[in-house]
């Protein structure tokens, strides 16, 4: 019922991508999503080439379905190395996050027969990536976990749909069948979810992280530059809240710098309550920790049921 051009393009059964999540989802999550009919995507985030090769091999041991590798543009050398490894190992799909990896990277991947899907935060980015030759774009709103722009998913998706000819997927704030269906109503041909996939049996999250997601309200995330320098939506921690509060009251630079150091120092702290993680506003909607297969099957079944009750709802 929800088979779209995105399914044909990527060789998947259901138009659901698992957004790459540094620290949120490794090989088990990626393989589980692909085995459930969607597309699992490995994060790389500038990590060592050896790790990427090991991860790709581990995913292939767990699934024979298509999967993706995410390239975060973190420097030309890192991007080139990642592109070369994806080509050498015949990765089926590459997604790009946060910014343009460069036309050269896109051309090389495409020439090797790899499908390229770019996550974009504005209409302008969507047009640029289409001009570079990517196969599809994920219009990701400011509600999303991880690096974000300022435009919300609800206006962004239809604007991008109107602006480009390639398929558009929606991301940012989607966590159940209602969001899945809404994406179709906005003109998208599929969705990408991150935060919702963190609350699954197969994710990389520790017990505290899972519990935190279950307890979070819609107001428990914020956007901060204190983690990486770019705007990241993450779980509100005392350190990040203090940094943002200092910025709001125009505190002296030395104080702001000190608070940023505290945020970065707390990143790897083992003390559970202080652990940093990106997360999206949809965390407030999460009430259970299912297996990936149950999550995806449940969304599809519920979406079909809801669509029945919506006269005139376009079926794809
Ligand atoms: C913990 C976490 C880590 C993420 N890491 C990456 C990443 O490495 N690369 C990337 O392109 N996007 C990353 N994202 C964004 C997701 O791939 C996805 O686009 C986003 O989570 C979708 O919005 P949602 O959280 O509302 O579902 C991350 C998101 C989260 C929550």
C-alpha cells in the first residue's frame, strides 16, 4: 500500500529510512531496519576507515538487504576516504548529512552505481543537491535530533516537493503512523526517522538512555552549538542548559567559553544523568521500546488503518 518510487530506487520494501545516528545506532540497528524492509544507515562521523570496513562487513553478516552509509562532510580528506571505501566495497546507498559533501564526491559515487540521498534543511540546499545529481533528498526539519536548520518539517517538506523533481522524503518529528501518513500528505514519498529508532531493542542506547527517552517531554530537547560548534538538537542536560542561559543573558565571553568546556567535558562522562545525546522533539511521543520489526510493522498496519478512515487520502 505504501510502495513508492523511493522503494524502487533503493530496492527496499517499505519507504522508511533509519537516519544515521552517531552514538545511537550501530550494525545491529542498521541490519534490523534493512531486514524489516526499510533502509538501515551506518554512521561514520569522521571515524577511522578500519571501523567503517568492519561495520560494513558486520552488517553484511546480518542482512542481505540493501543498507546505507552516511557521510558527514567533516573535511575533504575524510570525505574522499569514505567515498573511496564505499565504492570499493560496493555499498548500495550513501546518505549525506549536514552539508554538501561536494559535487566531486557525488559524481564519483554515482559513477560507481551507488544511490545518493542527501539530508537537507532548506529549499536552496535541495536544489543544489539535485543539480549535483543526487537521487533523492530528505527534507529534515528543525524538530529533528542531530544537526538541524531552522525550518520546521511541516512547511519545509511541501516547499521542497514543489522545488525539485527527484523524490523527497520527510524527516524531523516523525515517530508513529500519524507522522508517517502526514509525510505522504505533504507530498513526500517516504520518511527518515532517527530518535524513534533509538528507542528500540536493537539500538546502541544504554539502559539509562532508553529510560530517559521514555520519560522525556516535548520540551526536553534544545538546539545548541556547545557540542560541535554547529546547531545540534539534543537532550537538555544541566551543562547545556547553563551554556544556553549564559548566551541568552549575554554573559561575558570567558564565562561562555568556560561553560562550553563544561559541556564538552561532560560528553564522555559516565555519570548517567549527564550523558549527552542528540535527540529530537518526537522523544516526547515515545512510550515503549519495541523491536525494529514490531515498530515498522506497527507503523504500516496503523497507517493503513488510519488511511481507511481518511476519505480522499491519496494512496501510493
Ligand atoms: C543520536 C543522533 C545522532 C545522529 N547522528 C547523525 C549522523 O551521524 N549523521 C547524520 O546525517 N544525521 C545524524 N542524525 C540525524 C538522523 O539521521 C535523522 O535525520 C534525524 O534523527 C531525524 O529526525 P528525528 O530524530 O526527529 O527522527 C542523528 C540523530 C540522532 C538522534
